C-alpha cells in the first residue's frame, strides 16, 4: 500500500479508471455594413454654379442605398458654422430608416440658396444600425 502511495506522489500517475473532460466552441460573424450615397444627375462641378450673393437656389438630389445586411437609420447633417448666411433646406428632415439588403431613398435633397461672402456648405451623412 505504501508503495502505491509513493509511486503516485513521485510519478503523478493515478490508477483511477474514470476520467472526464469537456470541450466546446462557438463561432460568430459580423454583418456586412455598406451604405452608398450617390448624387442624382449632378457632379461635383455643379457646386460652382452658385456664386457669392447669387439669389438663386440649387437643389442637389441624392440616392441613399443600404446594401447592408442590417437595417440602418440615416440623416443628412449640415454644418451650420460653414453655411454662414446661406439658407440650406434638407429633405427629409431628421432621421429616416432604410431596410436591409437594398432599401433606398432616391428623393433625398439638399437645397442651397444665397451663398454670401464665399461661405461654403458642408454636408455629412450619418447612419447607424437599428436592428
């Protein structure tokens, strides 16, 4: 009996018949996120059509397409500090939702009127996942 105890202590070998173990794994994938903002029938050169103190207005139309695997909430943001005295109107105002996998709006517009003193209008598009 002492021999068995000494052997177990020295070698770390046990003569037990029972052993247990467990293994598991999990996988996850990140959903594709792809929102495209494209101008409708105008180019970057069109922005030069508004001259300082020009009383006319110009409408810039956009199509925003959600090619993501998730729905998104979108809004157009105008930097009011850069616009100065310029009048800028955005449609639709505030946030709007686009469905996953091809949801789009082709009626998004930014109307700019009366660019004074060389002010520029900076626009950005913000979007976030909603599902």
